[in-house]
């Protein structure tokens, strides 16, 4: 109990130090609205979307449909949504996923879990670059999945968790054929698919694909993208189930001992604070102890950026990056 109190006290002091009364995670939407076709804060870009039993439902027709969040645009960021196969739809062929860099129905990046053979469940996971084609994998058939879509410079990143255990069963990365652009953020759907639990992060972090894997003894580098020229702060935690709630948003990390350590050991948690460059890029690192028993341990990393002109001092909030020691 004393340790938890100490951890919480240090965390509160940290937030006060870097951001006064900070607000965090960019946007959350649970679709807890009245049934019907009024969806506050969203714009229908294609198709007809409705709320049914506090879930978002794409029109049951053969049309690639999009709906975007009002007031948000991004070039490098991430969205998350839960896709549910709709047994009550008149169509077997369904898909659902996220959308980023949305300019139009023909110019965007998106991902989707799809019933590719009209079998009554999802069986193919795509990442699309439009125009420019797609890349896919065939996961175990499923009725529901948590899906993330990230855009980081020239890479489009799709992740899918088909058993909702917090681990990504598949990660698909597709290089874009388009010049990265700023566009709207939102959701894609088809054939009556149900979508729920939407999250948007206006910054993105990932393990550097050109660096070393997170293994004992390795220095694993982390790519950071946010708003150019801003100060950033990274932190880690062992869990992310609750997060740190401040006002209407949340930091996707739970306060614990690892978070305190990630503030206090710069030789292990390297460049966890700094300034993003003129393109919004940065790099941090984690020098893992050379202890074989650490294999199989996982934890989470996230980043915020600080801006005194932004609401309550916080500009960007990244996704929570799960790091599993190999």
C-alpha cells in the first residue's frame, strides 16, 4: 500500500511538473447514443450509418462506407476499433476497420477484418493504401476483433487481436505508394458490420524495425512521431487496463513501479525526454538487462508531447505500445 501511494505521488508530481493540469489521450468514442442515424461528432462520408444498442452499424449493402470524426486530422497517428460480425445483417460479406489520412473514398489508408468467402465469420485481414493496393493475412476465423491502424511516414501498420487478450495476433505493414498526407480519421465498414469502442491517438510509437529486437542485453530503439519541435515525454508501465484519467481523456498507461523506474533510470530508459525534430520525429531506447529470465515479460510504452499553447499544455498522446521481451 505504501509503495502504491509512493508511486501515485511521484506520478502526480510528474504530471504537474511537465503539464500543469494535463489532459490526455486524444479521442474516445463508445457510441453510447440513442438508436437512429444521428451520430454526434461524426460525419458520414459514404453510406448510411446508424446507432443500434449503443453500437455503430454500417448500412447492409455492397458499398465501401466511411465515417469520420469531426475536428481531427493527422498524418502520423493511430486509430483502434472493435469490429463485430453482424449475424442479423442481410449480407454475409462484411468488413470493418479503421481509416486514416482520409481525403475521399478513393484516397485514404484503411484496414479491415473481412468475411472474405461469405462463410459467416471474419477470415481475412487487410491493410489498404488507396490508391495503391493492399496486403493481407488469413487469421483464425473469428466473429469479433480489436483492430488498430497506424500511419507512420511511409508505412501503413495494421494490427489485429482476434481473442481480445491484449496481444496482437497479426501485424501487417505495407509501404505506402502515395506521398504521406494529412487527412481525416475514422472508421470503414461494409455489409452491415458492427463497430464499437473507437480510440484515436494523434501520435504514434513503434519498435524501430531496423533496430534490435527487445531481448535481454539489447538496446531496443523506439520510433516516435508527433508534432514537430515539441518536447516529448515517454513512460512505461506493466499494465494499461485503466489508464490515467484526466478530464475526458486518458494516458494509456497504469501508474506502477515500472513507470517510476522509467522516469528515474536514464541509462536503461534512454532519451525518454527530449524534443521532436522539424518533421515531428524522435527516437528513444530501452537497454534491457542481460537477464535471460526476463524472456516472456511484457510491458507498455506511451508518449505525450507538451505545448503551452495547447489545451492544458498537452498536444499529442500516442498509442500504448506493447513490448514483449524475446
